[in-house]
């Protein structure tokens, strides 16, 4: 899976474990994302997301969303979206049978 940058953390609330992310791409509840940088390096699936305290299923670029996170994130931590890679016929065979 390749990764595509989709946002940057601008704030973190510790008690509810929510990170405020300014988006540069589109994300949806259920997307697999990775937080990387400033001491954070973990993957998770987006389970809930809010804009102005209202739950949303999808958010697009140039919006600020609150995302419930599994671990602490800091300002400046980048959020990446996992994007499936089309490996073609030989890539799928190589993955199936290994490098031998």
C-alpha cells in the first residue's frame, strides 16, 4: 500500500483523544490512515470524525476535522491515507509465491 498525504495535525485534546486535522485531501470514515512525525508513528482506521461538533462521514480538503485517535499526536504530525497499489499480473504472482 502506498501512502498519500491528506492532512496535518493542528491540535490534540488528550482527555477525549481527539486530533484536529487540517485536510489537504479527502477522507471518509472507514479509511485506513497513518500518523507520522513528531514522535508518532501508528496506523488506524477512522472510526469517527466531526466538523464543528457535528458527526460527518466524509470531509474534503481545506476543512478542519476532529478525528478520534488511538495514540497521542502533536502539532505538525502528518496524516497519510493508505492507497492500494495496482501491481499488475506479475506483481500479484510475486506476492503470491514470494521471492523464491
